[in-house]
C-alpha cells in the first residue's frame, strides 16, 4: 500500500495549512481523496498564501483563525482522523527579536490544540513538525536522536516545548502523537521573498532575480537539505505508522552539502554573483555551525528515504517559481523586498 492510500476518505486537519509545508501536504492529501480542513492565521510575515492552495482551493475547507486564542479549535478537532500540526514560526532570528511572538505561535498554539484534542477527540492521530534547531550546536555529526537537546535560540526552546506537549499528551492522555525534527527544507510554495523563512528560499529568490548572493563566513557550513516532496512523504508515513507512536525522529539527507555547493548548484540554472561577507553579529550568536542528521531511526521505522537530491530539487523549484512569479514576489512590483534584510535571515 502507498502511504497516501491510508488517507482516502479520511478527515484531516492541517494547522498552518496555507503555509509552505501545509499547502504542499494539503494538495497531496486532497488528490489522494482525503477531506481536508486548513486552519491558518495568515500572520503577514509568515509563509501563508492563498496562492499556495490554488490547485485545490475549491476542494478544501479553509478556516482563518489564530490558534493562540481560537474557540473554534474545539469544533475543528472534533471529527478528525488525522491532525498535522504545522502552524508555527520558523525564523530563529525573529525568535530572538520577538520572543513573545515565538512563544505564542509555537507553544500557546500547540498547548491549545492538544488540550482541544484531549477534551474533544482523544483518539485522533497527530503529527508535529519540529526542527533540528532543538539540538543547538552539534557535539558530534551526524546528529542522532540521542544527542542531548541544547537549543541556542528561543525558537529551538519553544519548538522543544511544543514537542514535549505532544509527547506528554500521548503518554498521559493517549492523544497519539509523533514528532518529526525537520532540517532545511526547500521547494515550491515556500515564501522565498522573505529572509525570515530561511536562507534556502532567499537564495532561490535572489538567484531568480539575478541579484548577488552574500554568503556569511565563506559559506562552508554543512546542511542536509530536504526537498519538500520528501518531507511530505515522511509526514504521511509517520502519521500512519504504529512504530512511530509517541516517538520523535530526525529527517535529513546524505550527503550533506555546504552553502557554497547550494549556491553553485543554483548557478546551473540562474546567473548571479556570489559574495563572501562577515557573519552579522546577531546571526553569529545563534549560528549552529555544521549540521547534518542521522535519519536511520526513521528509515527503520517507516522505510522512508529522501529521493530528491539538491540538483533535482532546485531544478523543480526554479521551474515552479518561474511559472508563478507574481504569487511569490518575483513580479516587477516587488523589486526591493529583500534590500537591507540579511540580518533577519534564519539558519
Ligand atoms: N520549512 C522548514 O525548513 C522547516 C524546518 C524545520 C521546521 N519547520 C516547521 O514546520 C512547520 C511549517 O513550516 P513552514 O515552512 O510551512 O512555515 P510557513 O511559515 O510557510 O507556514 C506556517 C503557517 O503557520 C501559520 N501560523 C502561524 N502561527 C499560527 C497560529 N497561531 N494559528 C494559525 N496559524 C498559524 C502561518 O500563518 C503560516 O501560514 C513550522 O512549525 C516550522 O517550525 C519547517
């Protein structure tokens, strides 16, 4: 059976459903025959965008609400078979500049959701997308799930707390949960015009516009980039697998690539200059250096392995954004979206 077959005819709630990952997941699920509800607050600086769900706009239910204070959560969770909790804020830099916002969207929202499930749908199956940032600076590579979490920014702390809410409610109340710790993910429907959504998207945006790309500290840092389709496949497998219940897992990709390699691969598709610049102080203090994860535990539990390498993933991303310029800030009206904003780029 393919992972998607398990969802045909099922009722699914996706929080953060208009964002990058939520919308790609929603499209897959609707096409697989699921009845999908998307909950999103459309907080302006985050990745929510109606254009993201254009292929399924008339086949999904959309609820615009903020999970930090959303009485309708109780109703929204009630009849669902699966809940993918993807609402959140992804910028490490922003979490330092506005820790209260990060606390609200990552922790309060998740607490409200798991409470609503405990009271109104305790047998639902849930998946939470956390981040490799919970580990902090790796003590050894590749990072396994046994690595002690020592987050070095507010976002890492709040994502870890949100993981624990899910796992606690699983253990204590039987609200069945799985946590995936995602690494740098890129692909269609990412908010590439905003430095808040990670450097991968920003680099794609700058490459498409023919603008110079600045690499901090020489760009030698290693990352294990995942293409979005592989991450969606991981989520679908995780939420139906009995072996994933009450557990957390790394995703990742082998071999890891440096930021220089990421940019050089982009140069196969677009013409632009590359500059090396010193690390801005506010990014340096929350930089984790090299990171790549060991995903063998998840592979053993589900059979998942990432299939789309950097070259293929960037080729698909570039083709997508060239087809959908206006929806992703690449039209001529948005020429200066990124000017002067390097320091708010997340890792
Ligand atoms: N994209 C990555 O590389 C990556 C890496 C690690 C973890 N993650 C996690 O995956 C999840 C999805 O990330 P994404 O890249 O799709 O981000 P995104 O910004 O594109 O999507 C997140 C969505 O959540 C919504 N949202 C935020 N707070 C909300 C609230 N209080 N109520 C309702 N909706 C709210 C936003 O409006 C947005 O549409 C996040 O939790 C993020 O921390 C992503």
